[in-house]
C-alpha cells in the first residue's frame, strides 16, 4: 500500500465525539463503525446504502462514560448499584465479561456492577491498518477480575464486512469460571413490530422464570423448540416482535451440527439484513431479550423499545455463582474456564447485506471456506452470496 493511500485511509477514520463521549469511527467505502472509549461499546454500525442508519439501539436517555459514574451523583438519573453504572453508558453492542448478568449480593456490596467490568472500564483505542483495511486496536485491564482484554476490529474496505477478534488473558495463578457474552441490542427505526425478523441457528430453548417480570407473555420456565414459545393458551413465533407492552427473555441453544453458528436481524422495509457469524464452540448460547415499554424504573421510565440478541457462553443473565451451580442445561455447559496465566480468543463477523422488499427472514446460512450463502425465507428461497476472508476457521 502506498504512503498516499495509507494517509488517505488514516484521515477518513478518526476519533470523534458521540454526544459528550469520545469514540473512534472506522470508515470504509461502504459505511462506518463507531466504538466508544467508555466500555468499548459499538454505538454505530452504518451502511451508506441505507442512508447511514444504524440498526443498533440508542437508549432514550443521555449516556455518559460509565467509568465516570458515581452513585451519589448519578443514582437519580441512572439508578443505583448494581445496574446504574452499566445503564449510564450502555448502547448498541456491548461486551458482558467476565460474568453475564448481575453480581451476587456480596459482590454488589463489594462494588461490582451488572454484566462485569468490560462494559464500563475506560478502554485504550489505537488506530491501526491491515493492508487496505482500516482497523482499531482496543485494550483494557480489568483490575477486579485480573484479566487483560484486547479487541481488534477490522473493516473490509469495499464490502460491508466487520472482522472482530477478542482475546482474554488471565493475570492470575488459578483457573477461573467465566462468562463471555456479546450483548447486541437493536432499536428503532430498524426494530419495527411485525416487520423486523430475528433468526438464528437454534434448536432447544427455555423461557426465563416468572421472577423476571409480570409481562412475559410466555409460560415461565417452559422448554420449547425455537422459535415457537408457549404462552398460557397457545404458541407465539419469537422471530417477530409483538406490538404490546412486554419484557421477556428466552435462552436458545445453538445447533451442535453447525460449526459456524449465526444470528440474523432483518428489516425488509429498510432493505437491510444484519448477520453475525461465530464459532458455535465459542458461543453455544443465544439470549433473546425484549423490552417494549415495560420497565418503569429509572432510567427506563416506560419509554424504551429494544431487542437484544446476545451470543454467549451462558444461557441466562444470572450471578456467576448460579451459572456455575447450574453447570449444564440441555447437556451444554453454562460457563467456560479461563485457565491460570493463559489466553483465550474468540472471533466473529458482522455483515450488513441488502435484501429485497419481499424478504421474510433467514432460513439457513452456509459457510464454505469464506464463501457465505444466505438462504431467505421465501417461495423462491432467494440466495444472497457474500465472500469474506477465511477468518473463523
């Protein structure tokens, strides 16, 4: 790559302000991706073909860098421990690590927050370059967990593909159980009742307990086959989002016969399909979380509509002790081990694909050494081809 091209690419990607927060925007010919310094959240995932609209959720409240959160100062705005610090900075796609869900009451008293340190610590973001591809190197040390995290984000220059690699390095002398969850949340206008479709390579599934909320609209603790979950009287197709007031969560087990697992969200009115691909061995579970004007406490205030599709090592967002005590669900482990003084790596892809107005969702995704075929749910079984690097094998 010539010096002139390197300088041109560098000038296009840069540090930016998102509200009052500092972030870094990676720019390619097809669009851009923006990550925030506070928590390293993906806050923008934008395609030029779709008017620069990002499908990722932006909360209706004004967020701050979560590492600046102080419960005395911000409790009335964002809530107190353990959720307040997370909600002060949450947006889009955040990393829940090294546990998924709330801390225990003892951990809460010791100062830990919901979904772990990674989502609220201040990360170091450094611009990089991989050939013609803009890249970002993100690092943080989790002082409570004694784990070092590194996330490398790389964009294809000419087609809407994002390559994500994360590495966790233990700084302790003992093995430890962890949870690792990519907490991807979608919001309006991409999220549209009766229009947006959510698909995944899932098999068995389970509804959360009744304690999760009074407006589940599903039978608590029920087991089912994705996507048809039982209500008290019938079944509901979870591929679509209903227009009523509700708040619920279901855990889905990814099909063990499929090495490269996938989750997909599409809106045919907007002509956009968002596809995440990952090794099933890294993330055997996907959480399906929906919030539609149900939560009335601060900062939700009954004003939030969003849907999370969270690929994870862990089925339910519960304290670490509970995940370890459960051990297995449907024969699959509910946590993973990070051995002493060792490193573990995960990789995933994000694709933004054009779809026709009659697109009804994703039926199947085939991966053959970098060649991806997306089979649509229609009478013609429309195929969308895409080529990527041999990144996940």
